[in-house]
């Protein structure tokens, strides 16, 4: 008897969706059968009228675990991920302790093993010694990350530095491991200039007055030209993250066409696509002012997704406790917000809006990541013998994100209240187990596994 039968759905099969019944055993895909053939299974999901994707993968989220679990933890954060179809996540390294030593890295791995309900791979920090980087790579981190920014949390940990020489040496150390490294690009001179300009205008340094001047095209794109040079000079595989500004996208298109570097790319959804100025806090029924960064050119982003310049989309899920936001003090307030409960639904809806086609949706949510980071076909495929991770989607359901939408993230934030949607994730399956059905997450902590690509 199979553990799970998904019947009557259109299953993604290497470039096309086909009418296939899919069966799982021992957490793996065990059989592809024609519609109408229904062997005995412990659980049956009828996917009639729905599309069965390889399980969605989020390369960029902040789960705040260990050390900052008043904001989020592996359990609440991965319940939120499962709520919108994510079966595998890569938590970023601005936790406490920062995973820049093997001991700290394994502490985060153990936190995930204890509490995650989806598969996971913490991102290591390469700002320790060369030996630290080597040991973390050997332990299985899929890639490394540096924050090129120092400010209030999330930028006040040792995961960040402004020291470009230190960044260069970290790139050398990562290059020696054969792993990728990404970096949050930043230029403190532009950041500080925006503050000084606002003061000169006689205005207080509130989020409303200054945040829209941060992360401009000049700031981000200027920074990444230097980072690209460092990556090329050291021979490091570069994961070009946070690529939503026009100059950054143009650089990536140029470098990819040139073909002299190993590059994988993403932009992050939360700060760049329709970021709201206020987010709704469900328990109090009040809005929290968060402001927005400099607005990008959305059509240029979607064009880069369509032509393959941008290969992945990270959520940048960034939860903070409600009391940590203070819009009156832009230099000492939480930055970002929780949104994993919505992320998969949003990407499906954008496909229906014409931002990209169905094949590209499959690629940006799983296939491209799995292939870039040597996890394919274990992840990112529906082939027999691979992990039975599925995201089952109704592409046609029309709905509105309202106040009754169930949120699993610890902060209970709804940043997209009132947004009209087309397409909805209906089931999330991790290694043959249905952990979400119709917005109800049902899984105990610890089901998720630590995934390595060594």
C-alpha cells in the first residue's frame, strides 16, 4: 500500500503538466500512473482541476531562530511557509549566535531539526576564519551570506560588515570551498546622505520622511559593481541576491551574456513588489507604519524574470514583534515584515496577471534553485525516486486576502489585506506527508529535515 495517492491532477513532468496519478512510499515518489488507476493508499488527495508542482523552495527567509524567537521560530515560520506551499526554506544568518563557526552553525541546524515542519538548510556566515568557512561548508550549508550593512537589527549582528577588505577575504575563503556566496549590497554613504538631506530640509528622521530615499538604484547598483569584481577576481560562485534595481539587473544581464563568471540570481519579494506603507496587525486590528524603500521598476523586474536574468524569487520574510516598529525613529525600528503565509499564493497570482508564464513559475519556485545548488532532481522535480514534495495549486480560484485569512507567523501580520488574488495553493506535501490542506496546517514540530548538497 502506498502512503499517499494524488489523483486526477495535472502533474509537472519535466517541462509540461500531464494527467498523472502520483504515488509515494517512504517519503519518495514511487509511481506515476494514468488517471483512472487508483491503487490503495493510506491517504488520498483528489487534485482534480489542480496543478501539482514540485515543492516550492524559498531561498531567502528570516526565521529568527535561534536567539530571537520572540519574533519568529522554526515552527511558526515554517508553518507560515507551508501555508503558502513552501516545502523547503533557507533561513538567513542574522540570528544569535551568528552561524560563522561550526558550533554556531550546528546550533541553528539542531533548532531546525527540533522545530521545522518543512525541509531546511541554514545559510552560513563566511565572516569567521578560513577554517570556520571550510568546516561550515563541509557540514553542508548550501551557500553563504554577508550583510554589507551595519545598523539597528537586523543589521547589528556579526553577520554584517562594511569592511570591503574583509568581504574580499571572505569571498576568497568561500571560493576555496566551491560554494556560492551572496551579499546584501549596501553603500553607507548614500544611506547617511539621505538622512542628512532630510535633516537639512528641517524634517524629523521618520520612516515617512527618509525610508523612500534608501536602497536607490545608485546605492545598490553602485555597490554590486564592486562586489561583482570581487567575485570574479576570487573565482567565487556569486549568488547575486536583492537584484531589483535597474542598474543591478543590467549588470547581471551583461555578466551572464559575457559568460566568464558562475552566477545565480534572485530578487526578494517583500521589499520590492508593492511593499505597503502600513501593515495590519490582526490581534489589535491596528495598522503599523513601516514605510517603503525606493521604488524599483516592476516591469523591468518581471522582464528579467521572463528572460531568465533573474532565476529565483526569495520571500525575504522578515518578522518583527509589533512593539519593535517605531516609525517616528527611522534609525531605530524594525525593518521588513512577515509575509511567508502569503508568498506562494502571490507568485501564482502574478502568473495569472501575465508577469510570467506557467513554465517560468515552476522554474522560479523550485527547478532553478535545485539545479543551481546541486539538489536536482531530489528537489525541484516530480521524478520517481525523488523526494515526494508537492505544491498543489488551483490556478483559477479567485479570492481576496481578508481579515479572516489564517496566519501562522508568530507576529500575526497581514501586509496584503484587501488584495484580490487569482490562484491559490491548496495543499503542501513534504516527503509524502500532507502538512497543509485548504489553509489548515497540521504537522508537529520536527518533521522537517536538514538538507545538504555535498
